[in-house]
C-alpha cells in the first residue's frame, strides 16, 4: 500500500523542507492505541523513534490512524500499540507463551505496512531494570524501549524484508539490556539499506512530481 501519488505539498516538504543538506523522505506513521498514551508519553516515544531513524534520512510525521488516506507520503506505516504503553500500567509478568514484542504483517511472503507493538510485553521485560533507575528517568526509558521495537518493525516495512541481523536494532530478539542500553543502533548493513530506501523515496517522489 505504498503511496506513490504526488502532491505539491509533499514534494515541497520532502525535497525543500527541513535539513537542506540532506533531503529527507517524508514518511507518514499512522498510529492507534488500545489505551491512549498521554501527550507527554507520546512525545517521548516520537522523539526516541526519530533519534534512531532521522540520521538515516527518514522524516517521520506521526498521525492519528483516523486521519489515514488524506495525505500523500514517500512511504508510510500503520502502527497499532497493544496493551498499555505507560509506566503506571506495566503488568507484573512477561507472558512467556507469546514473547514477541512487535510484529509486522507478512502476506504471501511480502511485508505489509502494518505493525503491532506489544507494550505490555515490552514493559514487563524491562520492568525489573527500570526499578533500579531513578524514578524520574523511568518513563523516558520505557518509551525509548518501546521506540526501539517500533524502529525494528519500521525497518522491516521500509526495507521490505523479514530478515534479521545478529546485532543492532534489526536483530531478531531483544533482551532487557538491549532495550535499556544507552547506545542501540542499526548494524551498518541495515543502516545502509535504510539510507538507500529513504533516498530512493525522495527520488521517487520527485520523479512522480514532474
Ligand atoms: Zn523482526
């Protein structure tokens, strides 16, 4: 469901807007929550996802799922947040039966632009470590952990691959320390694939713009 349609606004924003040294692909991230996050939690989440993907050329614009279909993008993803994504509602136990922290839909072997993020499981995974850090840091660290799962699923969607790597944001399984470590980036090969994708999106938008 890639949107190849062109709009003047999208071209202006994509090619002319923002950092003029490095044109970025404007990408729509449509979100919905089982249990709505507060504005403060959401803004932490957005900024943590941005800090991972902006250096790779992605200019992410977050929108409510209900607004889907009204704007044209170089690329887009629809992300549903399951469970509770806030510190106060972390469940006590990690569910060992269904341990996936996030999923991207695959149909006939092709990656679809739909991801689901399992906030309860992420919260339960990092909860023991969060208890060891300063109270005022916990919410940001939880949102950063959720952001890492979001970035992982967006990697599947934007690069169009179900493959995993052995290290970095794109690896198959995250540990609690992956989720909370100060540095957690895509491995070089994945970063390269993402940069190529974002650059191709900019060119594609320009081509359709003529
Ligand atoms: Zn994955």
